[in-house]
C-alpha cells in the first residue's frame, strides 16, 4: 500500500501496553504504546514479504523538527516487507531542546530493551523470525540499529555514517544527553554499565549471528576516522569496502558532497538489497558476487577511486557546448550513456596525473586531480569542446 502523509498527523490507536497490542493486532498507520515508563510512537505499514524492516532516526534540529519523527517514511515502498518506524522516545526527557538521544532510554531502563520488546511483538504479528528482521538507520539511528540487531541475536543492521561509540561525538550533544537521561553532565563520570550502553561495538562483537552492512560517506571525515576505521579494525575487514566475518559484515564507501547525514536516496535500494542478502544468510562467496552485480562498474568506480562527479552538470554543459552530440538525448539517457563511458575509462579516471580522454561523439574530457573540502583528493572532469578553448564542465561536488 502507498501511505499518504496525512496518516502521520493522528494516531489510529493508543495502547496501554504491549499485551494490548498482542490482543488487538498491530494497526496500519500511526500508533503509540506504553512500554514501562515510555510512550513509544510508531508508524506501521504492512506490506507483502517475510521480512520486517525497522527504521530508526538520527538527530534533529528541535527548532525545526518536532517529535514524533518517522524518517524515510516516504521510502516505504522500497522495502520488500512490512515496515515499522519508531520515533526515539528518549527525546521526551527534553522535547524542546534535545537534538539526539540514541534511543538510550532512562537510567532505570535501557532503551534497547524497550525497542526489543516492541519489535518482537510486531515481528510475531507479521510472522517474521528474528533472522528476517532488518534494522535501518543513519547517524544516531545507525548506532541504535547496530545495538538492536545485536540484541536480537541474528538480525541484520543497515547503518549509514553511524556513531559506533556515542561518547565519541559532539561534546555538547553528548553531555546534554547524559545529563538529561542519566543526571550526569560529564560523560567521563558515567558508571561502567551506562558507558557500555553508549558503545554499540561490544554488543555486536558478542552477537555471534548478527549481521551488518556499514555504509560510510568518505566525505564525512569525522565519522570516517573516529567510527568507521575503528569498526573495520575491530572486525578485521577492509575499510576500502569488504565482505568479512564469514559473510556477516559488509563495508562500503560512497561519495556524497553533503558530508555527514543520511544516504542519497538512489543508494538506498542497493543497501536494502545487500541487507536482504545478509538476512538470508547468503554465503560469503555468493555475497561478493551479488555485491558486484548490485553495484555497477560505475558505482565501484565511485566507491574505490573516489570520483564524485556531478553527471547532470556534466551533461548539461556538454549539451550547451556540443549540442549536436547530446541535445537530442533525454537527460536520463545521456546520464546513463556517460556512466557507461566513464566505467570503460576507469583507469584513466583513477590516475592522479592530468589526462586527456577522447570519447567518440562526445568530445574530449580532461581529468585532473584536485583537493576538495577536508583535504580529500578527488578527480574533476572538464569538458573540452572540439573547437575553442577549454571551459569548466562537470565538476567535483
């Protein structure tokens, strides 16, 4: 079913506890349920398929975004199964000011236990075994997704630019959260059990059958260095993109000029496909083949060589400079053509030295090495008209 935005405005049901949900069944639409001392707001969309996808959100600007939050709700048709969106109930401790609270819960009750209880009830309702539960989130939602998949034992997490250890984040956000949730302003004063709750890595390492695809934007230098690299080192997988731990962990780099935050929409179906393969216990060798098939030569070029091209800008410039070649092509078709062309000249694009490449019917392109924001080396592409002086064309975003 296609969910309309109006369904977000009002609850279709309010349950006193999880027993009431078991008795009545999980309704399609927005509902709330009392779990211990928390009121948990959810959005549920039942769709065909054995899998249950649980979507968790990251930080917000409280001046702009009120709670509850159901990030990616409009993407629900991408998921081949029922979808449960859960708003972070921990934000209720300071709803006017809290930016991020990682689904931590309270001093008395770990929010991960609250999530587990809820998800198991919904999974029973849709007949999804825990191995077919896929938890999806970015940033702080990725942290919570990794914790939840680990606690469920054999679930799968799809995490994008997560904090692996929430204590290694922006200090003012961390201290605000620890003060409001645990009554401790200085995170270094947290007791060991609470400090452990804020680190998703030990739980994942201890969960023998949990799975994870970890997608990291190479332009998010802070999370790349402080969270992604330590995760890869601890799991013994390559930070360049790898399948490891017997096919239970996939690491993937992508390039997005927006830096930290959620993934580009066009990347989501690929992440979901790989996440589903992990959930289906695909053997490592087969998973590597599936990964190669899912991510085209162009995608691997972007991932491995770091070529952040604005293809639409490149096509638009080429259409202006050489209208006879591209003007009659629809933009999407021209983009696909250029993707295929650049996949074929991967070696030239990956070379650090300046290169001139002649593409039949499209003209010449100059590949040059530049240094973008955060000191990352990237390749810029200049379109060179066949007649006249070189001019700037496609660019590194």
